[in-house]
C-alpha cells in the first residue's frame, strides 16, 4: 500500500509541476521578454486562464501526503515552515497580479501587477527548485548537535541559510550553494516550458524569439544538469546507486535527456505542440529521476543518529491506507476529468478569449 500511494502522490505532484510549471514559466517570459502591451496581455492571459485549475493538483498532493504519510507531512511542514510561508505568499501575489491587472485601463496599474506576476513566478520556480534541492541533499533530522538529538527523531528545523552557506554543514540552511544550483536549473527548465506554452497558446510577436531562447538556454540547462550530478555525487556518494542496483529506473533520466536533446531541434519542429511535449518530458523526467534516485527514502537524514524518512516509517496504518484507497481513486479520476474538460474548453489559441481585460 505504501508503494501504491507513493506512486499516486508522485503522479499528482508531477502533473502539478507540468501544468503550473508552464504558468510559472509564462510569468518568467512575461517578466523578461514581453515588451508591448499586447504581448503582455496575451502572455498573462495564457497563465491567467489556467492557473486556478492547475493549482488544484498541489492541494490534492498535499492532502494525499497528509493522509498517506502523516509523519513526513508533519516533519516537512514544521521544518520548512518559513520557506513554505514564503511560497504561500508568492502564490497569492502571483494570483493577485493576474486577476487585478485588467481591472483598470491605467498603464501604471498594469505595470505594477505585471511586475508582481513576473517576479512572483520567478521566485516560485526558484523556491520550488530549492525545495527539491533540500530533498536531494537531506536535512539534519532530530537536530543533532554533538551526537545528541535536540528534537524527536523525525523533526528538524532549518534557517533560510547558515553562515557557511554549504550543503555539507552540520546545520545546513534551506538555501546553500547546492540548493541554489538546483533552483536555477528549475527556473531555466520552467522558463523553457513556459516559452513553449506561450508559443503553443498565443500569437505573440515574440514567439520566434522564444524559440531562440529555448535553444540557447537548453544548452545552459544541459551543462548545469551534468554539473549538478557530479556535485550531488560528491555531497552524497550513494546518490546514484539506485540506478545501478535497479537498471530499469534509467527510464526516468532517459525521459529527461530525451526532452533536452529534442529541444535542440526546436526551430525545426513543424508543430508547436511538439516543443511543449519535449519540455514536458524534461519536467517529468527531472522530477521522477530525483524521486527514483532516493527511493524509498523521501527525506534523507544528514546525520548517523536518526534514520532517513522513508515511505515505510512515515506511512499511515494499513487500515487507514486501505480505507482511503477507494476515495483516493475516485478523487484521482475526478482530477483528471476536471483537467481534460478544462483543457478542451480552452483549446486552441487564447488571444481572443476574455480574461478581465477591458
């Protein structure tokens, strides 16, 4: 049952990062590339028409984690309390920026909310990447100092950063040079994904320029990815063991690198959907590869006193998991039906669709 729920939750979170990921990416593109008011309007519309339905997947994922792995939920939501609050505020500001932009026809008003939308999207992508970096690096479970646990073995507390700014510190912060690298990789990945979404859904004047952006930043993404693998292996020498012991897991990095290689041909692709599919593979491959690398661990411990949190030592009782399964499957189906209907209603280019723009 633990593996079943782990897979279900992984799928839900992966879908969230694919769907809301293009919203974050559209915000980044809006911030740096949209110059004319027409382009700003259609790009903000490409995110605004979809953001609320896309974030349903985040809510569903959080609820499923609480139900299936309550110890992990309690640990993460207490240890990462400060960055989670920052993420919550950024999510709210992004939504406010989208919803308020078109309420008044004054340029200064639009400019303010355009910046709010773009900056919050950029920071959300960065913080979600930093969060992934923390999962990959591990945390000091139990708050061990001098061989003594200061908290219960599954609890921890991280400041935003510590003075060393190092992932190998005994008391690492949320932000260090390793997690920042993962954050930058995430920003670039979602910016590429958002660019492909803007190309797919709009007729903005910068669409061809965005293809050049995708090609150039794809090179940077590939370099940073390979660099991060060497760094991760130096921080945690066992980080890639799962792929050696279970060769079938190579399919997930295969998905990731298939997407990256395909994006080098972005200017030759004849259909706009092809670029979006390739960037989707990059997002999916990146998330699933990270999860596969540490499975069955879901939060590594950086000390030898307290064991890492796994799907087995953080799961709810078998009875609780089995009772929830039927309702979980129903909810999962409803999520997919909701997504399919919404995407069909918003099919095609969205340039002429209404979204609060007077």
